[in-house]
């Protein structure tokens, strides 16, 4: 009990420090992160320790990624802090951008936070490629095929005037995969790839990397699983970057779960 209280307090304190928002039990728990912190306490009081620990794991990963950003650049952390404080409703997009920045930092990829598109990445030959982030999610559960949400997200992004064949979309679909597991109306990887390919076809975009948080129950590990889909007209500079950083062959995991959000 004491270990849980100490760890929970440490997480809440770190999130407050990193994001510049006070998370106080009983008040000040607004926003997606505040709701997750409140959920941890509720699960603990209900003695549902499995769900409690899953929420703690998600928050621990977020703190780890924000720490990556802070150690890399305090100015960049302030940008993310302002993003969260000014736009708490769109947590999904915020979470995808934090994960992308952390990934770049951990892989020593040279990048700059931008607005439209979200990141400018400089590859070893000093040429630039571009990353546009987003997410697909449901506001309420639907017991039907929800592949259209992925299609809608991709079609909206490829229509942006600044997207080109050196642009890759980084889209979080955690919430969509979560809902398919509940409804048991599954989206197989081939279906997902077909949906994305159709929306990218003949459009000026290089490719799409779909990400979703996956809990490997056997290894007790929470991390991103990715699906990469190339567009036929991808620029060779972006193609080389994607081949080096996001291989097309994935890892098979049989015993897993997907949370509603990262």
C-alpha cells in the first residue's frame, strides 16, 4: 500500500512539473491525464489492481518520454507543455507528437518541432523530410466496422496543402484498435493497409506509419506497435529514411491487449 502511494505521488508530481499543471486528488484533475490519475485511485479502491497497474504503466511511459524531451531541450518541453495546457481535449494528437519527439531523440534523429507539418527531420545528407502527426478515435463505442475512421483521418491529412511526397503521416490508431477488440469486429492488418493505400493513392504524400499502444501480456511490456504503408510516389529520400527507421516486417505478438489511449 505504501509503495503504491509513494509511486503514485511521484508520478503525479513529475507530471505536474513537466507539464506545468497541478494534479491534486479531489480537484485539479481535469484533462485526459487528470482522468487517468483519478482512474488509478478508483481502480485501487476497487481492488482492481490489473487495470490500476495498466494506467500506471501508461503514465510512466508518458513521463519517460517527456523526460527525454526535457533533457534534449527545455524549450521543446515548453512547447509541449503549452500544447497540453491550451488544447487538453485533443490529448490523442498531443500524445502522438510526444511519442514521435521521444522516438527521434532516442534514435538520435535530427529534427525540429514545427507547426505545419509537425516535424522537420534532417537526414544525414542534410536534406529534409517531413512528419505530420494525427490520430483516429471514437467519442463513443460502436458495434460495427470502424475502418472508416482511419480512412477519414488519412484523407484529411493528405489534403493539407503542405503535404508532399517527402511527407510521412504518423497516425495513432490505439483507440480504434481498442474498440475493435471490444466489438470483436476486427480490422486485420491487410484491411488497414488497404484502407490507407486507397486514401493515399495518387495523392502527393510519401507514406503513412500507423501506431498503436500494445500491452504484451507475456512480457508485461507496454509500447508502440507500428504498421508502415508506402505510397507509390514516395520520394527516394523519404523512402531511404523509412527503410532505415521503420522496417516493413513486424513482430508477432499473440497474447496482447490495447488500451483506449496511450
